């Protein structure tokens, strides 16, 4: 009996403790805060919904901060078009090249600790960093951060469909670029380079003694409170992660995912709206968020100092682009990989950050980001034209090419102010079909493009691309030659003909 009473008392105490515990915090589905947040809800939300419908987007997620607060955060659409699971502000997206500014922050952390200098040659830390015709000894860490190293935009395939998960994947990739040549002497020109950031990630690993992903998690992401964010991914799609989607004739779920550990530094950050808003706040406030300091304020400022001119009239800082929009200074980076599209824009003078992410290309994330500041600054939201590929592709998928042609002509005659119907629209659609190995459909689209724009050399070149992709070399050569017959100065078919042994 005494034992029974003892256990009853213990059970009562346990129940009391459980009843006194605080209920787990419920994460909000959206954030609308203050007058600016409400204004965005009233004006931007319907605009995004219209873009979603017009462009048949799968999902769009957006976050906006002012000062040190999130004032607007919403998600629209689905994580996965097949499961129809709704996206949320906690859905994790592949951030693509927005991965790069985080790498720049990590490099400056190591520089701040005296473990490296931005003007050190890369070979000091990666002795296997060698190129075909030398020049590698002149490439510095600063050159890599500013895309002025002379390395090309990419080397080979990203191998998304056959990813590497091994610890040595990044170093193997850096070793594999030994056959590459510098496009120009280091420091003399700007050319965007993904391989340059793989090299930076490898430097981080060698200097820190940790894997690149572990360093970023423990020294950049976790200290900023970005607990849902990671550079890693298992060999399956975790719950609450957005699936990748492709735009062909219509939108399709991609059965793969843009992840490969050998490209982690340039491309594989995964994050959500809430975490990216924290990143925006931290960068605008030089670490001043909840006593966080991942860099000294003076070091943070170095990230945003102009280092080199870009071909489009802006500047490049250390891993960030420095531009203007609507007469306001911007610090930004965007990203695009197969199945995803992202934007991150800071307005330092207004203390505003904007992040937009989508799980399909051609989702107008840049237009949405720009519309956001247009609302905030009372500039009036700019209207947009819709690519004719959306209605054309849908019609072709449902009723065939002849029906799609009729619709196309109707769009050109009745809705020219609403739809883009230029040669490049059909060209883009055709090439997306080549990527999907749908060569007959691609040729139908390209032939229609020839019928519509017979004086363009590009339309014949693209038809040749479809023929070449399906293995019809002789007819591909014929169409490449047709392209040059229309315009002998058109460059695109020339290297293809040379590669095929035709002078």
C-alpha cells in the first residue's frame, strides 16, 4: 500500500510538471506588421497572386524587413505540384547563387582572425590549384570574391542528376579544373565565375580544418539564428523542403534536385523566408541583432565597398553586387539553378531587405522584388508583359501545335500590349523541350518560329540545335549553314560547324 501511494505521488508530480510547461511556440503562417506591412498586404499581395496565375508559378515565398523587424512575410502556392502541399514562410528553398555572399562572410571571418589575407594567392592554401597555361599563381582570394580571377563561368556539367555526397567532393572538383585556362590576366576584367567560389569554399575548409558545410553551419548560419538553413542535403528531399519544378510546355515536377556537394559554396545554401530575413537584418545592421556579431562592423563594411566595375554599369563588392534601383542604392545577389529562382536585395539607406524565392524558373521573382520597393516608396507598381510561351505551351500540350499557332496569332493581334510574342519567346520554349529530350515537339516549335521570323538567323540555328541533339548531324549542319546564309556575321553556329568538321 505504501509503495502504491509513493507511485501515486510521483505520478501526480509528473503530471503537475507537464501541465506547468509552456506550450511549444506556434510558428506564424505569415507576418504582417505595422503600416508598411499592411500596405504591402493590401497592394503587393494581389499583385503577386496575379503573377502566380499569369506565369503558372508553383510557389513564391517573400520576406521584407525594416530596421530590425520582419514586416511582411508570406508564401503562395505549393511546395510540390504533385502532393499539393502548401508552401509556407518556413518552407526551405534551394537558394542557388545567394549562397555566395555567405561564403564571402566566412572568408572575412577568417581574415579577421588573421588566418588568411584577401590578397594571398590561392595556391598558398590549395597547392593543387593549377591551370593549363599557368597564371594560377597570380589568382588571389580577392580575385575570386570579385569575379576577376579569369576563371570561366562554369566548367562542365553540374551533375545535378548524379550528385557527389563525399567529404572529398569539393577538393576533387578544384583539382579537376587543372585543364582550364584563364580567360584573361587576373584582376584585369570581370567575368562571373562559379568555380571561383568552389575554390573559396575549399580554402575555408583547409584553413579552418573543418568541412566547408560544417564551418558554414557552426560559424555563420547558427550564430545568426538561421537554424533552418544548411549547405547540406541528404539523398532524399526532407519534409518542408520545396521540390524543384521545370517549365516545359507546362510546369512539371523535376524528379531530381539541384544539389551536388562539389558545388556547395557556389550554389547549395538551403533556407526559408524567416531565416533569410534574419540575414538581411544582420547585413543591414552590421551584425547588430540580438547581440550577435559574426563580424566586426568595420569588417562587415568591407563587404559592401566597390571593388570592380561590372559590364552592366554597377559595381562588385566582396561577393555582393552594388547597384541602384529607382534612384536608391542597392546591395544584392540573385540566384537561379534548375528548378529554383531567388532574389535578395538590401536597401541600406531605407534599412529595408527583400527576399523572394520560387521553386521553378521563370517565376518573375525580380519583378516581385522590385514591385515591393515600388509599393514601399509610393512609386506605383509597374505593370508587366506575360511571356506568350505560357498560353502557347498550354494550348500545344492540350490540343497540338496547330491550335497553339491559332492562339499565338490571336495574342499578337489582340493582346500585344499584354503578351510577349517575340522570336526569343518561342526559341526559349523550344530549347526547354530539347533539355527534356522532346525533340519532335522542339522541332515543331522551331519550325513555327521559322515561319514567323524567316529573316532571323537565330531561328535556323535553333532548329539545327534540335536536330543535333537527336543525332541528325547532316541536317543540323544544313540548318547551321542556313543561319549563316541569312546573316554571315551571326556567331552562334560557327563553333558548332567547326566542331562538326565543317569550315
